[in-house]
C-alpha cells in the first residue's frame, strides 16, 4: 500500500546507504570541531590533519549509531531517513511503532555503535600500538572506542531527546519522561561540572532546561496553581520518531470542519484556573497518557485543552474507546472521521483496533454520504499502517461491498492487508479481483513489500500474466 507518511526528511539527502537517505547539515561540522578542541591542542603532530580525522571519527560514529536505528526500522517494514545535525543524529520512521518495537529501535543505535566500533576498538587499541609503534594511531583507535562506548552509555540516560529518554517516554509516558529528564539531566550536569567536564556539563544542562521548558509548556509543572509560562510558540513534542504529518488534501477533498463538543466528562465546579498553554502540547501530552493506559490523565488534559482551539476530535473518541464506552466511541469517531478525516497520529487506529470497534465504525461511516466512504478508506489505511492488518482487510471488504469507491483500488488494498495478516491465499484472491476490476500497475505489484507472500504463491503468475496481457 502507498504510505501516506513518506518524505519526513527536512531537505534533499546528500547520500544514500542502500535504501536509507542521509542528510548532513553544516552545524554538525562546527560542533564536532568544538568537541575535539582539547584533544586537538594535545595532539602530537599536525593539528589540522587531526581535526579532519576527529571530525571523521565523530561522523562515522554517529552514522553507525543512526544506521542501527535505521536497520531496526527496516526490519519492521519502514523506510527511515537519517539526518545528522549539530549535537546528534535523527532517524525517523514513517509511522509510529508498537511500544516494544519502539524500544527495540531506540536500543538498536547504542547496540550498533558498541558492537561495530566501540568494543572492537577498545580490544584492538593495544595491539595496534604493539604492531605499529605509532602513538598517534593508538590515540585514533582509542578515541573511536571511547566515543562509541561512553557516548553510547550517556545516550541511555533517561533524558529526552536521548535514546534513554525515548525509551522512558515509550514505556511510562511523556510526564514521567520529562521529570526523569529533569532529575537525570540536573544530576549529571552537576557531576560533570564538579569533575571539570565543563562542555559536557553545559550540554547536559541545556537538555535539562529544554525539558523544563517543555514540561511547563505541556502543563506538567505549575498546572494546578494557575501559573503562566509566557510561551506562545507551537512545537511538536520531542521525539526522534515523531507523529507523521497529515497528508495534504486536494481542493476536491476539502471539507468544512464542524465544532463538536469535545468534553467527555463535565468540568469539576471547583477546578482551579488553568494556565494559558499551547493546546498542541496539551493534546500531545494527552495522547502520550493514552498510549500508556492513563485514561484519567488523558481526560484531564483533554478538559484543559478543550476550548483553546485546534484539538483533534479524535482524542475524545479515543479516550471513550480506551475506557470501554464502545457505542459512544463509535459515534464520536464517526463524527471525527467525517469532520477531520485524517487522524493526527496512528494511536487512533491502535485504539480502535484494541477496542474491537473497527467494523461497526466502518459500517456507520459507510451508511452516510460520500464523505463517509472517504473516511472509511482513511480508517482502513490507518489500521493497516498501525499493524491491525486483519481489521484493515475486513474494513476494506466492507468498502468494496459498498461499491462507491474504486473497486480496483480498494481490492488491491484489501489484498495488501490480508497478505500482511498472514493469509496469502486471501491476498491473492483479492489481488486477482483487483486486476479483474481494472487495476493496472504491474511495477507497483512487483515492488510492493506487503505482497511478498502473495508473489511466492504458484497462482501469482496467472494474475501477473493477466495484468500484462492488455
């Protein structure tokens, strides 16, 4: 199936390794040179030459780390991008992953850096010196080992946006990750100042202060006292795997958005005044609470965000579904999908699948006008990309039976979903139906990862021949 979340890289890639596009931004070279300032001054040789060597070591080390993330994404069927900038690298997938897969992706960078460069360099450094007698070569190998071992250990601190912070956020939610970042960042920064590592201390302190500002903006600090932070910027929450952007709509598909009542519990009469915070951040915090099962916190954040504008109607529906109020959730989701067809993230589809309301929701959407049909197609697409393949296939079958959307395209999407659900025979049957209905994209079928199991079946050749016969 076509992925609606391609193109996350903020610019053109400068190189590719296999299928992974890589972009290197110029601040990286400046920061890398500054990081090596002390080493360059003590280098027993041409310092300019060592500056180039040092930047190369840092570049390769970060690249190997980020490729570890990228390989894990590829294992899970995504097409990641890598950006190396300023203080770190950034590897982005096309869509969100389930909790423990996300943890594996976060750990894979550290594992790759240690296994490929860190441990081998530390084991070989003395042998290199014994074999060559070159102290300069020994220092180069030592720095490779030091960077890839100790920087990797530091990267596991529960400090956003480092990998350890991402793992903390994935498992325990954004609120816990913010407070862990403040404690870990503050403590480590103080320790580094005491031992004389001023540059590293400033860097860690900067991350801690960033988390403090984010926590205040998200309402985790000072919310119950009615304080105001004074922030007026809009920014997505820190993550090296951000929620995917919404696909652009054509003029034909634009719809007038309604204004549904997003409150799902009445406000307490003695509730203290809330802070003037960015509703985007309140909503992001509510989604994080929902992902870790804290529906009460998600409700509170929704109440605080309601009335500030810009809150997705999918949020109240998702909370209702997570709390087991299935009939209300179906009604709210039907309104949300028609009012704002594209959900803000894939957590919506995950909640729908977990609540087992995908089929009744699709049936309610299809009972409406053409907007409902388009909304059902969006539902099917998001179910597929969140990994709820069987639900996606069944919803797709309902769309085909409805008949108002292209039978050829819809049948092809059902084929992809059944194939990913593990039923290759059903996938082949629906692919045959798509071809019979006029689907004519042989290159797409040949290169579609979702259909790999279908192409391995003996009956695929017949369908492939029918596709190219015209």
